[in-house]
């Protein structure tokens, strides 16, 4: 029986220890490390090249989406399973786009989690039923077939998106639009959520690709 190596990533030690204890009774699963931050996850993934990474999403400094992207870059053969309490679109789609193969919620049964790890190691995706429903709805176009920034975003969000695409920092955007950096961060978060994008770079690429930078301000 092949042993599946697993890296646990969660900023709460009690969660890491609990999941580790839960998986320790599985004869074919070996927890090779536990990371309390996204940065530590990247370091340990580089060191151990685990078969599977169980990734929390909401962590300080580097969230699970960015950590997933970096772990996949550092250890391309590692399969990332998101294990979180969050099931909103702004978490689901960026995580999947970042490279997560599965998306599970923390209320999962221990045996179901072990099975998801085994399936991930074989390259098979597992989605919590609620998450699967959202993905299917998305594929079936229950939302717009393609996000239209001039419909989905407010005028101020469009202004912010254009400035992001122009390479401006949050502080520079705040100064130009005469708003606080906290407000800019909220607009950026809304933009990424509405357009199902993972980060500012993707937002900038989106704006240029959609021809937004060629459109003059009203």
C-alpha cells in the first residue's frame, strides 16, 4: 500500500493537531508537516513535496489562495485540497483558479476527508455538495456567461480597476480618487469577487484584455 504524504496548513494549531490526530489512524496517510502560515506552507512544500496539501483559506499575511498558487509553483506534483469554513463565491472560484483540486468544508466526516485525500493523490477532484452546486450553476451560466465589467462593477469600481491596470498602488489610487486606502482595499476585494479573479495581476490583465484601458472616462 502506497503511503500518501500530507502537509497541513492552518493558522490555528488546535485545528492542525486535531486533523493530524484524525488522520493518524489511517494506515496509508502520513502527515509530514504542519504549517501555521502561507509562507511556511510554501517552505515545507518545497522541502517535503507532499502528495497532498490540506489548505485553509483565511490566514494572516498570505491567504490560502495565494499560498495555493505558490505551493503549486514550488511543488507542481502536490495536490491542494482547500479545507475551510467558507463557501462564498469570492472564496470558491479564486481558490480553484489558483490550482486547488478539491474544495471541502470543515464539517466533513473524518472518513470522507481521508477518502478525499486518497482521491486527490490520484488526481481526482472532490467538492462539497454545496460547492459542487455552485460550480455547476456557474458552468450552466446561472450567472452571466461572461462578466461584463461595465455592468457588474460600479463606476467607482471601474475607476479603481483602471488604475490597478495602470500599475497604481492602493495608496496612489486613494490619493487620485480622494478616498481612504481602506476604501480602496474594499473596492479591490469587490472587483476580484465580482469578476472571479484571484489577485490584482489578474485584474490588470482582465482590464487590458477587455479593452477597458482604451475607454476614456466619462
